[in-house]
């Protein structure tokens, strides 16, 4: 069977999928003065401005009268809440004022493992009795989050009726308090983990405060008070914006659920809204560009809303609007199977987990196709979904698990993923070895072009990024011809301009029926003349799990068989005699943090330092 391409004059040529000799120079010519668009008569042009940094959302604190503003100022300056509320009586005894019912569910399997005596974190089991709860202990990041952030409480509560979980909750709480009786240093006393922990205690109060251990209740109430006071003084010192949001959420929740809490609530609401404005871009995407961070922000606001509902108080409208803004960008990177793509350290979060979070949020909306600030483009046709990273990486002050993934794409047909990124660096330390965390954030771990095996943006330790991509230009069009419509996205980045003098341009065009994706990667010299010599290049296409690949005899293509029997043909265009297609091993991390061996199709060869053009096509057969 023959595959159709279009040459620079718009005429149709053919490539024999069995390795015929009739090659073409370009799969998708650029729409410039000396070249004609592959599809005539564009019916809709949606230009996207070039971006150097993600914009901040301007959100103001809820309106307050002079009295409330004075109370908030006094509390920020250190006047105790009990003094401001009731200056002539003794402080009220510490207790929880209401029972919170959060709609969020935990991981039932992890909860069952806890009741059986083990922590289960991304597939790794550790006996509760062997866990080091001390804040200074060196735990892997996933275990730190579970142990010191107390996210295990939600998992435990989702595994069985409360009565069957109380003994386990008391055992772990007692062990943790024995090692962390007072605020101090270490992992437990970052604003993020302290905020998550305090919020978990408040939301899951009946699970930890209604048991048989008479000594635990006063100890835990003292810990709640001490943690809330610590956050009052230290939350604004956190350099991580999501950590600040977690801390402010916990402060506002403590103001709602602890006695004499009005000053703390007013203080927390103002700080939270200000911090959210620095965390979230105008289109609702968090500035770290991480789906995991986006999900965390949604979960924090859902829990906080449940605290307002528990005391029969209306949540500030600004927080409700923010929750509505956070959900649509997350849906943008949702594949046909209902799960998320693997971007900025995240793994392929499962459809069940994502659906549960969206349902708990109460937000009913559709995905955005063009998330300009968060930086992801979504193309859809038939049963096919294509997602593209079309923005600069997060700035160092925002990066969490920053990846050099600019212009990478993922692709799925229905419930099956055809092209993926490796993903999962945020889960390193579980089943994913910590030693490969940096490798999972590299450009080569994403489905995009790599020059000389160098990252388009420098990948540093601890999730940080260095110099590289500063500017991304994007143009999106819907184009029309006799055969139907196609969505075309053209983007370019300057990550290789400083080192190699080349700009990477990528064009993706998905046909309306979803059965053909045409692509072209171009290297454009920064200066008019360009440099002399050649440079290694590789264009990587990491294949989804259980995709069977077979290399063509001429090494210019491959057949890709999906688990459902659907067959896709990959072909390389152009007449560059040095470039060849190869199959290599790769790795993909699923939503539970489990690594899976996969394959990758690689176009590799030598490119002129004065520029190059490499076209390719993915076409569904039969």
C-alpha cells in the first residue's frame, strides 16, 4: 500500500511502504514566501504570541471591612488570635469544632497494605516498624511526601470502615510524634509537608482523635496547635509556591476548625489568594507546568472547601474561581484512555485517579485545545489525540521536576498510546531508581529532536533547570482542502541557538479523521550564513506500552502494531542519504510509578550546521 506525501509544489508523490525508491523531499513544507502550504486555503488562523515566561494571574484578597483588615494586620504582627477575639477571657481549650467530609478518596491498595503492617509507596513496601520517622532521616522523595505529609491517612480511610482503621492510624501517629514532638528542621518542617500534614490531621480528625489511646489525643492536639503556629511564622519564607499554597490552605483550615480562629482564617485567606496568584498562570496552569503539581493544587482547594462546608461557611469566591480555572488545563493533556500525558516529571496518571479528582472538584468543563500560558497544544481528530509541549520550560523559581521537553509530543488512538514520553522523574525513589531521575528529565527521554545528545535546556540536580530554551514561537491553524480539514501547529525554540547556532522548528499536522499525522523537524541557522561542518542529530519517538514495532528493510520506516490490532506505518521523508531509522530500547513509567520496558523509533544521522530538514509521517493502515 502506498502512502501519500506532498512535495514543495503541492503535488502528490508516493512512498512505497515496503521500501520503494520514490522518496519525497518534504512531508510538510513551511508556509513561507518560497514555499507553499501543504493544504490550501486556510480557513482559520489562531496565532499564539511568542512567550519568554508564563504570565501571573492577578488575584486580590476578598473584600474586608476596616475591622477585619485591622485584625488581619494584628495577627500578622504576632498578636494571638484568642487575644483579638476575646481579650478578657482565658484562651479556649484546643479542640476541633467540626467534622470534615472531604470528597477526595485515597489509594485503597495502599490503605490495605497499611492495615497489613506496610507502607506501599509506588509499588515499594516497607514495614511500619522499620520506618524511620525522624525528620532528619534520609528518605526518598516519594516516602518523604507520604510519611511527613501524612497523605497515608486518606489512603487508610479509603480502605475500610473507620473502626477498622483507627488502630493503625494511632500506631503510626504515635510513632511519628515520638520522633517529631516539637517543630524543628529537616524534611518534616518544610512549608509544603507541614501544610499537608496539618490539613490531613484536620480533614481526617475522627480517624486520629477518636480512638482508644487516651494519651494520643492531647499530644496530637498540641501538635496541631504547634504546627499551625509554626506555619503562621514560616509559610511565607518558602521559596516554592506550591509549598506556600499548601501552608496557606492549612492555615485557613486551622482558622476554620480551631477555637478563636477568625484572625488566623482572615490571615490565611489573604495569604492563600496572593500565593495562588503567584502559582497559577492566566489560563489556570501552574507555573511549574507539572500535571502532578496541578493535581495537588486542585486537591488542596477541594479539601479546604470541605472545611468551609463543615462549619457552614461560604468559601471566598476568588478560591472558587481558582478551582474552576485549574481543571480545564489538566483536561488538555488527557489521552483517549482518560489518563494524563507524561510531562514535567509526571507519569501517566490513570483515568480512575484523574476522574475521581475532577468529580471531587465539582467542576464540569471541556479540555482547552490551546493553553497558551501553560504551554500545551492539543490536536484531535477521529479517535486520535496529539499533545505537544509548545512553551519554554518552567523558570528555576517555579521548576519542581523540570524537564527539557520543548516541542516533544505524545499521541494516542482511542485507549492505546502510540507515542509517549518516558516520564516519572517525580516518582524516582520508588520502583523507579533515583539514579536515573536526571535521565528521565533529559531531552532524549522525550519524543522530540536532540542535537549532539545535548539537552535543549540544561538539566540540573533536585529538579532544577539551567540555561537553554528562552523563547518559543507558536502558530496554530485549521486548514482545509478537498480531502477535508487538518489542524496544523508550527512551533520553534532557541534552546540550541547559543551552542550550535541552530533553531529547532517542528510542524505537526493531524488530519480531521485522525488517521494521519504529518511531521517535519527543521534546523534553521541563527545567522543568515550558518556554520560549516556537520552535527549528530536524533529524532526520537518513544512507543507506548505493548506497541509492537518492526523495522522496514530499507531502514526508512517501521510498522507499529497497537494492542487492539490497529496498524500504523511510520515513514521518513526527504532525500538525505545519511539519515536512517533505527529501533532502540526505552523506558516508560505508568501512573503507579512502575517502569515498563518499551521501544523507540529513532531517525538518526548527520545534519549540516547550516541547517536541515527532516520530514516523517504516521499513517493508519487498512
